[in-house]
C-alpha cells in the first residue's frame, strides 16, 4: 500500500487560509441578531460578567426596557454609583441620583472595549486602566487620556443620544 503524499504548505498560504476563516466568522457574526443588549454592572458587583438580561441595545427595535427605539438604556437600568456598557460603544453611568453621564466604551490606552463598572470606576480588562464614572478621567493604569464624553439626554424613562 502506498503512503499518502504530503504536500508542503508555506507560511503565506497557511496565513491566507486562516485569514479567510476569520473573515467568514466576522461575516457570520455581522449577520446575527441585532439584539446584543448592554451590560449592567452594579457598583458592588464582583463579576464583570454580571448582566441585567439584555437591557440596553444599540438603537435597534425594542430599545431598552421596551421604550423608544432610539433608547440606549432605561434610566432604571443604571444604578446610582454604577453604570452599563451598551453595545461595546457607550458607557452610561449615574454617579449621583438622576445625574446620567455618557462616555465612549473604548479605552484610550489600547482601544480595548471597557469591561465593567465597579466601585465608582469604569474598568478596562486589557491593562487595568480605570476611569471615573463622574467625568471619565483616568484614575489608574496606563490610559493616557480620559474617556471621550458622549452627549446623552433623558427622555421620559429612556436615555438617548443627544
């Protein structure tokens, strides 16, 4: 019986094939449901994976808490002293009762998406940069600049982009 023939594969061919797989996976993700939801984290939460069951959203149908289609989140989704991460784009915080703040969810150090809001700080999991929930200023880590502010406003029970 003859042995199977092995064809050498050079590094360039291998990387091209791997890149195609990554591209295909990205397209499949892009075609998925637009119901990603946001991540709600209380200020005393010990887990960055704590969620509130998919509140928030990126302005898709249904929005947050069943409100306006343009809603990023419902005011009830954002605990006093805490915040929510919306669609890996925005962080909405409530430093004091009724005072809502909006920031970019992209860390200014390595452009990772921030991962949680804990203990009055927005935390990036990549290199442990931390930001104030009050003004987005850097409170620790290698981040070189504050989180950019996002203009938001409260409409009824919804938080929307201004």
